[in-house]
C-alpha cells in the first residue's frame, strides 16, 4: 500500500507551499528532498512577491543584453561561450518567444496566477507563514527619462489587465531620495513608485513553512538526490541515489532545476535550464521603505531590516557547480555596479554571499500541471526568476488540478516542450 496520498518531491518554495496547501485540503502528505530544506534558489533570492508587475522576462532588451553578455562575463545576462552548445535550445527558444504576441500571451497566463496571489499569501499568513512580509510601494529606477517613461507607460497596462496597483509620477532620483536616502547621488536619473505587492526575507518564509508542516505531522525527509519516479499500477514510487524508496498515490515534482532530469526519465523534455543568480548582504545607514529595482542596471535591492539590505542580480547560464572564482567575479561585478547607484552603504560589511540555480524556461513560464500520460504525476516547477512570487498561487493551482484530476492550462503544460521541440 502507498505510504501517503501525495508525495511532494522537493522542499524549496514551490514544494513547501504545495505541501501546506494539500495538507490544508485534507490529504496525507509527505515531502522528500535531496540535500536540504530551502535549497536551490529558495533562500537567497530577491525576496519579491509582485502581483501586477510579475511577467515573462522575454523581451528584446534581455535578448540584446544576452548577445552583449556573450563577450562580457560581468554582464547581467551572461552565457558562458564554452557552454553555448548546451544552451542553444534555450537561447533560440528565448528569442522566438520574445515576439510581442507571444509575450502578451505569456503575460495573460501569469496574470491568471497572480490574480490569486493575495488570496494565497493571506491564507498562508493566517497559518503563521510569511508573517514578516511587508506590503507597499516598490521603487523602479531608470538611467534615462526616456527609459523611465517607457517603464511608466508599460506599468499603466496593469490597470487595463485588471490590477489596481497605484503608480506614482516619474520623479528625479533626488526627489525619490527624500523617501529613500540610499538613492542620494544615484547614477539612476529618475523613477517612480508602484504598490506592486509584498516583499520579505525568503529564508524566514521557508523556515516558517517547514515548521508549520512538521507541527502538522507532515514528514520532511532528506533522502539524497531523487534518481527515478516510477508509475506502478497501484502507486507511484520515488527512489533516491541512496536507495531510499517512498510510495504514494500521487507525486508532485517541485524539485527546481533537478525536476528536468526526473521528467526526462519519464520521457518528457522539460525545457528547464539552470540560470544562476547571486546576492549578498551589506549594512547601510537607513534601509529604504521598500524594494528598489534598477531596471537598466539589472539588479535589485531588498530591505532586510532598518540597517541591512540584500543586493541581488544577474542571470548566468553555464555556471560550474563549484566555481568559487567565477562566483566571486559575478558578485564583484554586481557590487561595482551597485556602488554607482547607492550611497550611505558600508561596502566593507559585505556578508552572506549566495548563489543558486533558478529553473529557467525559454518562454519564461512555469511548468504546472499533470502529465497527460499519467495524471498521478503532477509538476509545479520552472518558475524562472519569479519563484518566491509565484509559489503561493502555483500551490493553489496544482492542488486544484490534483483534486479535479485534470491536466491544467496548456500554457503551463509540463509536456509543452516535448510537443514543440526546441521552443
């Protein structure tokens, strides 16, 4: 007999929120993890849970940045030239999916998730998960007036799409520095504020979710990297490299980048590629009242407390697993850029350097749904650079699909890359 109703593979943001939601709906749930709770990109990310501002990263700006980055290992979007053959499917697909109509369709799909973000976050907070999250205005900063106007005009579309974000007027960096002194003498010329959603330390969120699950009797086991998922007539079996074996009526794959090999062993081309991000923490005189996103410089700032900030940025394809020299170079590049845009920061206080692989897809959309060949296997992964932001609402969606025994939205289909080929 199966050990549980549902086995969740992965104890990152997606896996933990999925396990919480399914437990709340009355399922017997267990979680298995390869290395530790909150691995991958779960703990050190930029800490943003946007609503209307969430969308695909496919744009010709990112495509242009990537082309330049092929020759510049310090750029915001860098592809290791020696690894380009490994990523050619992703790169070609990314360009193809950057067409305006395709981006608009992807945006509509993500909007369907983010319309449930408030419901999902408030439900989690009622259970003591995410209680330290703040909600209010984000700062969006730009290097030129023209760039700011383009961003501001794009932000107006949030209202047309049914979101009620409050968007302030374009102001100079010095005017905005009245509210966020860290912007004094910034290289950014101007920007605006937008009530985009929540923010907070994702590591605290992970710890609270883990504690909730354990308090509710949900086992979370570290059993070594998952090696195989097998569908049997009466159960689904999960086996790790250590030989550990667990069974359940159904399995939800939430293993981030490691979801790709698991799906491929089931005959599914996942379309998931590892895109590494970096962050570090520094002290400052006065943290800003909300996150700051430097759109042209491609890095962001997260206030952790009154006198500490996290600076996060870059998307790197082809990074080595234990390449500390490369990691140091990437963090140094982010810091050098940030020094041009931020003041009243103690750069010598740098700590908590972090790097983690995000599960990237060429259309910037997650994989959420059941496999058509066997709906006992569901997937909730591939959230690209929106893992923290989309995990709460993705958990609602995958739980709905499991209850209804349906495959899910075609835009999020885990099998879409199998059908499309390289896209």
